[in-house]
């Protein structure tokens, strides 16, 4: 089997695609109406809220963290936007902006706690999950908002297609388009931007990323802030679909979203790629890699030399100089040695 085909078959996305195809064939054999375009549109709209939160959670997973509070964040952002739109009479743009700002602020607050307290992200976010939800239920008394304005609750159909299986046309609705836009923006962030490469670097090795000049607090703020904003969008879309804002509507969906992100290929590690050899250039690259490894091993000895006085410190400094000389020699061509 060619190398590229073998790598493709072992890619998580390819495996997920094969699993989806197998399930689709099974369901299509059991229910003939499963393959209709209208059914696929209904499935896509039903999964839109979960998909929006899952692509936001993917960014946090890539950055080496995890967040459990996104459902509470979505509910708080949705309810505050609903209050502004119904009780305060805010314009649509202002209400939506309030919801997005709330999600972004709550996500950034998670990042601040994780960075300052140096605590495990799952511990912090479980705590903020309960904090956000408790404050929401205490402040609202558990009362739902049923009188959402028409610009929010009315169904928005972006396109209609003629269905061959029924007389009713197939509709492309707003939740499907928003989920697709969220996935596209996240893909551009992670795959086509310098910020995405920093997120991968931080998720792979935070200490190395810090030594490269990447601000740890800032990159965590981006990851958790992005998830908070996506959670707010998901909350607004969920209220649009059901026509009401319920304080506990999204609480309890955390495992579904986490499963969707992980099954989609999300891992709490950065991107790792093999180093390939290509003639003399490959040998030089291997020499530089050996030099880097020698420097890494020499660094603890240098620290010993700084903090230990006397003979022990001089021995540590001498070891660092010898390793540094060997590292320098490893990078030089044979003719120059």
C-alpha cells in the first residue's frame, strides 16, 4: 500500500468518515427515508448547537486544556441577551453583542483562573460551571423567558430546494449556516494562521512555547475566549430554534459536546511531525537536532553551576562547556572539523 494511502487510512478523520458511512448504510437499509435530503437537513439543524460548541471546545483541546463550563456559559449569555431584548428593549445588534461579550468574558475568566492559580483546567472549569449556573438560577429564580422578539424566534430560511421525495421543499435554515460558518472560522484559525500554530505549540509543550516567546496567559485567553464566544453563539442559536430562553436548557449537554469534539479528532496534545532526511541537508538537520538535544541536557548542569557555589558549581559549568563544544562540533561539516 502506498505511503500516502496508508497514512490517510490511519488518519482520525478518515476513520470517523468510515464509521459515519457504515452507520449511514445501516440506517438507510433499516429506514428508506433516511437517505432523503430533507432528513439530512433536519439532522444537520438538530446537531447545529452541539456542533458550534464542539468546534469551540476543539480549540481548547488543541491548546492542551479542557473546559466543562461551556454549557453554563452558553446559558448565561443566552439569558442575558434575552433579558436585554425583551425587558430592556435593546436592538437586535446590541442584544447579540451583549451575548457574545458575555461568552467571551466568561471564557477569559476561566483562562485567568487557570493561568493565575496554576491549577488543572478541568478542576477550574467544573468549579466555574457550578458558579455560573448557580448565579444564573439565583438571579433569575429559574424563570424562563417565553416572549422573545420575532427577529429572534422566527425561523429564518436562507434557501429552498426542490425535494424529489416529497412535495415540501427542502430548507437551508439559519442554524445550519451558523454551524458551518463556526466550523470554517475555527478551521482557518487553527490551520491557516500564526495564532493557530501557537495554539498547537502551546498544546504540545507549554514550557518550550514559553521559551519561544509565546505568552502563556495570552494564548490561554485566546483558546478559552474562543470557546466562550462559540458557546454564546450556540446559546443564541438554541433560543432561536426553540423560541424561548430557559435557564437550564443546555446544562447537561457537556458529555455530548465533548464526545463530538474527541470523535472529530480533538486531542490534548500539539501537532507532532517526523523529521525526514534529504541528503546532506537532512544530515545537517540531524546534526542540529543532536546539538539541540545536547544543549537540552547541558542546561540542567548550567543551572547547577548558577545555584551551587564552589567545586560543584565549577564541575557543572565545565560539563556545560563540554556539552556545548560537542553540540557545536555536531553541526559542523566534516571538512571544517
